[in-house]
C-alpha cells in the first residue's frame, strides 16, 4: 500500500470478528517496498503482544506491536502474514491496496508472485453477472496505521458500495494528496449494502454481509481512529432501494424525516468530538431494476430535506445534482453509471471527486 503521510512506525489491526472458527498465524513481517510489493529495505519481524505467532480466536481483534519502519509520504510498504490454519472471513474490501497470495510461509520473501485462487474467478464472474465491480478482498486486516510525527489528520469516508468500489474515493484521495501532501490520510470505511438507519436484514440470504448500520458502527469505524478531523457520509441508497427486494422486506422502509434525523444525530455526536461532517446527498437510481416511483419520490424528498437542514453539517455536497438526467429528474445520466444503473462508473466517480471543494479541508 501507499502511505499518504510520513511516520517512524507502523502497526496494524488483525480481525477475526466475523469468523466461524479460530485462525492460526505463523509469521508476520513488514517492509518498505516498490509499487509491485518487492522489498526495497530491511524486512522487519512483526509481533503481537511480543509473540511472533498467535491464535486469533473466533470474534477476536488484535493490535500488532509498533514496528520501527520510517516511511515518507508517497512511499510504499507491505505487510505479510502466513496463515497456517483457519478460514479468513474478516477484513476489508477496499481498492486502494494490492493483495498478493501464495501457498506456504513466504512472510520474509522479498518477491512474491501472486497465485490466482478459485475465488478470484468467482469474483470476476459475479462482477460480470451483476454488472458491478467487486474488488479483491483484503482478508484479516482491519486497519493499518502510520504513526506520524507531523500531526497529520484523517478524513474518513463512511459510505456503502458506491464509495467502497473506489471510483470516487481513490480519485478524491489523489486530489487531497496533491493539494495537501502528507497532511491527510483518507480512510475508506464503506461497506457494500450498508444502510444509515438499519443493520443488515436477517431475511436477506447473505445476512451479515451488509454489516451494521451507519448509526451503530460509529465507534468502530470512525471514533476508533486517532486524529480524525473530517468525516464524509455518503449513505442512503440502500435505505430506500433495498426494501421490497430479496435484500430487505418492505416493512424496513425508511421515511425521509427519519433518515435526515439520523444524519443530524451523527453530526451532533461527531461535533462533540471536534469532528466536522460533510454530507453527500443520494444519487438518483430511477433506471435501476429495483427502483419504484415511491422509492424515487422518497429520495427526492430526502435530498430536499438534507439541503434544508444543511446548517447542521459542516458542509453539504449535491452529488445527485451533478449527474442528474435533466430529462428524467429521478435518474442519473447513463454515461456516468455502471451496468446496474446504480453505481457510478469510473467516469462518474472521477466527476464526483473532481467537484468536491478542497477548500473545505483548509
């Protein structure tokens, strides 16, 4: 991965939170590397509670000891983990790090040639069938921290799959780095299918895949990190699109008033911690196969209420207006959307990122 900030040490958090069994880790290491992941410096042995190997119990999260590894902003570094035994069900699904997998213990090998797995093929087939991009998961790792000496701050992106897929978030992170080199790290804590007001529906066949609600994961995914100065919330699509589909029953339909009150509740909680909240409104999804006129009307009403209550937020961003189809006001322009007519494509993501006002972060 590429570091956005400079620091003298790194540490990381390992997660077995969503597991069905224990995971045994035989070795861990870290090193500076090039863009392809090849070591360019000394390989450091990593310990957890001073131990070189560990058993990560079902549901457990563990923080590594600090690793002395001086990194400058813009440099790459890598972490290797040899998993001896256990199914990896926890971690991250982000697109700003590269995952290399190989059989056996190669935690200290300076050059690793990735070996494709069956699940890579499954992921590619799912992307093709569902007409949306699924990235390669980064298992086991919940977060990676660079302990900096320059008082760098963090910007947390708190969204759903539209943010998680990385099309606008990665382009935004690049803009932030160019405008304020070494000053900010953009942390993407988005979860596909997640909603602002409700946890995953127990009636959905994948159940926990969509994770907890935005209201219920503030502590873990925002307040858990040091020096967070800004939070960008881009939630809402699933609150209104999911009900009445295989993903959630109609009874879980949200009202515009409840949604906006939820946003204000989060804004107030963050304000107490000195964190500034930037709210994105909801992209129009009128061309989606799951869309209905009543859902589109709720999104229109919600976006209007968010705008009218924008004084509760540090900033408000009208991404819906940026890509709206003027001939079909409840739809976004198809040129900016992927095959499912919900998720922005790379062009749409860049448009959203390029129009974020960077003076908010001065």
